[in-house]
């Protein structure tokens, strides 16, 4: 099977940056299979990229090479790294963009936080992960632009890795990399669970940091600002208006059937969500005609 290389960037698709990376890869390995994960990461948003890559990496064949280039420190002294897990290889700047992957694949925790504002810190690499600093210029495209390491360092190194060259050939081994604490929900003395919106997807779904295993049951009351939702739905079309359900990423999300929950609630990443263990009978979700705009063609679809 041809080697698979995925690309996740904040480059967008209106410029030629992504195509340039693909051209470099295919010049070195014309048989490589290149998969675009996402190029609409908000510019310089390392946290968003870290979450996105963690939601897809487990669905690719073993040995897949994932390039993640969201790199506000390009051209500085920040390291470029190869991280090898038991199932994949990741190429990225050492700026915390692999924090979620580290948290999910290493037996050494990266730390936890109740917010998303903390900066990444150096931490020791745990068992199950090997990291190499990309320091061997023999595998770089020359000359190297100080503003485009995606094209001149990450793309060629990924291509050479896809040809079977060992990670150790690209530089020296590291024992520490930068990772930020993963935002986890907090259980209050009252029994309530306080979580955060950590991602807003294309449909306007509000994806939280709360997993089903964090919930006492599916019969809960969910508060976001002045809005309340009773219970956890199983799928989008089960109810009308605002709903809560466990999405395909495994996290609790707030959705508006036929519309955008983010828009109707004016909600954003970092906003707080509260889960009460037992629903209050007096709190009822507003019906769709009161909360939802006219259904749009880009409403929810199965995914």
C-alpha cells in the first residue's frame, strides 16, 4: 500500500501554500497518497489544530504520517519535531499542537486545566512516544524560507519518511516537548459539572470538553447562558430546536436542528457549560419555532 500523508494547516484554500507542500511531497515520493484533513484552522490557533488532529488520527491505517502546520513561531528558535507513537508519525512545530495526541497515546499525563488559556510548557515524553528534533538539513528543501517551513522542512521530511527512512536519521532524540494542559470538566461540590466549549464546527455545533463517561446519566439538565436543554438526544432529528447529544468525536455537543447553535446562542470557544445531575421539571427547551431560524439548506446532515 502506498504511504499515506495527511495535511492539517491554517493556510486556507485561496492561496497556493497547500499545493506547494503537495508538490514537494510528490516530487520526492510520487506514489504517496496525500489526504487533506483541514486547512481552515483559524490562523495561528494551535489549540484548535491540536483538537482537530486528535479526532481523526485513530481512523487512519497504521504508519500514516500526519503533518500539522499551525506555526505562529515559524522562523524562530522553536523546534520542528517528528513524534512517533505506536500507530503513526506526526510532524509539527514544537508548540503544543500535538498536546491532545500526547494525552491520548502516552501513559504520562500532560496535565489538566479548567480553561484553554494556559500556554504550553516543556514536559517529559512518556513511554510509548519517541520524539526527534528535525535538525538534519540534508533532508530539507533548499533554500529554506524563514516563513514557510511547511514547504521546505515538514513536507520533504514527511516524503522521505514515507520512503522508509528512519526518524533517527533526521536529527537528535528529544526527551521533552511542549504541551499544554488539556481542559477537562470540573465536578462541583453541588454535583454539577462545569465544562467548556472547545470547538465550533462547520454546522455551528458547539463541541464541549465533556465526554459521555463524565455524565452521571443521560437524564441531565444542560445550561449554556440563559438557555436550558433537558436530557441527551441520540441523534439530530430526534427533537426540534436546541438539543444536546454525544457527537461523533465522543464529546457532548450542543446543536440546533436545521441551524447554527453558535449563531443563535452567540456562543464561542471558551464559554462555560453546566450540567446538572437531575433535570428540573420546570425547565423545558424552547420549541424550534421560538429558537430556530428558518431552516437553511446547509442544516445538519448525518456524518
